[in-house]
């Protein structure tokens, strides 16, 4: 059974974690991190959220994101 869609709270602050499959490394080289930085920057311009903080580890990423109050999306 699929999970229910997450409720979107305008102005909500979310802690997002991204992990590699089986906790495998997702950043093998510095260039991998630079690609992630560029994608994160591009996505903040494209979608309605703000990055308050982030931490890139070798095998996972932590993000503190805030959805803009006027955003109308469901995750």
C-alpha cells in the first residue's frame, strides 16, 4: 500500500534527509558535492522553498527547508 501524500503547511519548516541506497556513499568526489550545490541552488529558484541550513555527509544529506506561504503543492 502506498503511503499517503504529505500535508503541505504554508510556511512550514521541514527537516529532509537524503541517503544513498543501503547507506552507500553518494558523494565520491568534490565534484559530486559541487553538482549537488548547483542543483540545490537551481531548485530554490524554480520551486517555492528556502534553504535555512544543510549538511553534506559522505553517505547522506540533511536539509532544513521552509516552504513559502504562497506555495500550493503536496509532497
